[in-house]
C-alpha cells in the first residue's frame, strides 16, 4: 500500500531559513504548500533567521543558526564553512537517522551559500531517496553561472579545466575564484554530491539544454515549474501607460547597464526597482535613469502592474526568472533576452518581445517598438490570458512535486 502524504517526510535542505532570493523563496514556499497538502516537511537550513511563517504553519525547522558565507565576519571561517561545513554534516546525519527509511525523501534546493557539499555524506549513508532542484549551476560551475563576471559574457570553458583555473571570472577577486575551484574539486571528488541524487528537477526547457549532458548517467529528470504567488486582477484597464521597468538585483550579469544604454538610444527613461553592486555605476553613467531601490513585495507588485512593460535584460543563463511570470500574471508585457529561460514564457510579438542577448541595439529596437500603444495593449491582454489559462500556482507546484515523490518511493518499494 502506498504511503499517504501525512506519512511522508520531506527533508528540504536549503542554505537560508528565510527568503533571501528565488532559491530560498521556492524552497520555503514549497514547504508551506507541502504542509497544507498533508505532507510532513522538515526545513534543514544553515543560515538564520527563520521565516516566521514556517512555525506559524507548523513546519518543523532545523536551523544551524550560522551565517552564510558573505555574512560571515571572518573570511577564513567562511572559506572553511563553504568548503566543508562539519556542523551541517553532523546535524543532517542526526536528522536523517531518526526518520523512517520507507517514508522519507531528501530534497536539496541549495548548498553553495552556507550548507556546503558536506551534506552529501549523511544523505549517502542514510540510503534515502534524494532529489535535487537545479536553481543555479554550482553543481557544475565554480561560480555557479557559466558566466564570466569580469568580461560580462557567458563562459564556454570546461569547468575545472586548466583554462578555467587560470581565468579570473569571479565577481570579486581571482583568489576567490581559486578557492571556488578548490571547493568544486572537493564537491566532486570528496563529497561526490552529484552522485548523491538519482532524481533531478529542472525548472525550464532552457535549463535542460544547459545541464542535461552534465547530469550523472542514468539520472531521472523531472520538469517542475517554480510556483508563482499572484492575485488575478483581471485585464488592465489602461495597459499602454506606465514605465519601462526593471525589477531585481542591480548587478552586471542582470543587464541593468545594457538596459540603460538601450533606453538612452531608444529615447525612453528606464525605472529600476532594486539595488546592488552596479547601482553606483548605473547612476554615474546614466543619470536620467530612475533608481527606486528595494521596495516591499506589495509595492513591487503594484509597480509591475502599473508598468508599460517589464524589461528582463539578463546576460547569464537564468533558469526560470520569477519576475517574468509575475509580470505576465499582472498583464504586463515583457521584453526579454533570448539568452535566458524567460524567453520560454514570452511569445515574441504576442505577449512580449525578444531581443538578442547582450545587444544594446537589439534591445533599443524592442524598446522603441514598445512605444506603440496598440501593440502594448494587445500584448498586455495576451500576457494575462496566457498566464491565467494555466497558472503555475503553489498548489499545482506541490501536486507536481507529489508526483515526483510518489515515483521515487514506488521505486524504493520495488527495490526492497
């Protein structure tokens, strides 16, 4: 007899116990959704604080109360923790040892910012079925993005090759890149993290094209879209108004400088919601740009709803940009780079516009097209209709996770 959701423990391993980005957001909200669906999720995280919604919902949390690597006051301690977090290894082992083998699954969402690859050892020893969601690419690339942050282009070098070791591609310093290569070597050859998982969840077809050939032989691949939390506000009454909007971290790989340059060429004023290491350069080079800083979630949603278009100019291999889907839900067309998974959500000329990745002229052309009120109104209606015809809600996300978990447990029963 198959186990009911109430009987199934899902250990959700993630670096942060609170929302610090898309990875943590998906992991923690899936925990809340799994709890509502009758599962027993257990969040295992290194870095505090703990999202209060978890305890309010009755979700069990094991938090190690550590800093993440960037938040650690000691660079030496951060380097040690990032290479091999002994506390995470020990506590993960204790947790898994007390859970029934027939009714437990380990689901890892992230390890590179606090937990480290050390969690692979106790998962392997437990013999429990384990699945990994590919939010980024730290399992295969030392800096996690197949991206050269110094020269601002996608990197095609073989990870950990001699050329990779010799190339300064880190967003900060070359010594940090060398450490990341050392960590990657430990992850692959000591922890053997990729071999820990028989199942991998990929969040877009684009991402599958980037990593499918890098996965362990025989790995089972599942497609599960990230959940989007949006209200159905109906079609926009006045879609051909508002700003050319950017939402997200203002860092070079996200393409804010590309947008600002293209906007200048197209004769439009870009509005940026967010902050980050490239913000000062953006202000200095493009004083006409409006930079609003970070806003509360409800304010961001209101700005996205009121925007003429959302511009998503990312330069790296984004796996599934949540802001693109959120904009569609609100009936806001999206101008998106053809070099990231966001293009999968946008039908060119129908619900938005594609432009050639890293090409300011191509983006400027798309921005100029978006001055057409009739086109923007048509794309707005198409965005709204397409999203709400099959919305990727949290409930649907949990349903699809449940199918993956069920298949994993069924194979375990057959093997036993």
